[in-house]
């Protein structure tokens, strides 16, 4: 696995709360979802582990649910992470609908 993650930003139409599970489930056959964190109602941050050779499949899976990874972002990730091993990808999805004022309750961690 690569030591340095690569950040890729994309945009999605719709509302984060309505699309969250659909997006995460579309990714699971192609990459491992290590972490999924919604921020407010407009941003979803995903940490993925993926073989760079599967980026085309990831792009197709996300396109199927209305999320587009552009060619520039894909090429940059592929250049930074040659095929042959799994790499960490940080995917940031901005939503066109929703509220920036949405609050997420995070339970306290004991101890």
C-alpha cells in the first residue's frame, strides 16, 4: 500500500443524506471503504483502499449513481500510484443540495 494518500475531489447532485448509502454501496465491489464521514449536509469524505488499476471501475461505479471523477483527477491519482499494489485514496464528494448548517451528533468516547 502506498504511504501517501491522494486526495480527489468530486461533485454530486442531490442531497448527502439521500445519497450516502447509495454512493458507499456502489464503491464496495471495487474498493474497500475504510472510513466514510459526512460533514454538514454538503460534504462526504471517504477513505478508500484501491488498486490503481481499478480506478476505471470506480469511476464507472460512481458515474452509475451520479458522481463523476474527472479525467484530470484520475490521471493524477494513477501517476502518483502506479498499478501493482493497493493505495489509499481520499475521496471528497461535495453535494449541490443540502444544508451547511446540518449538525452531526458524535457520541462521546468513554475514558
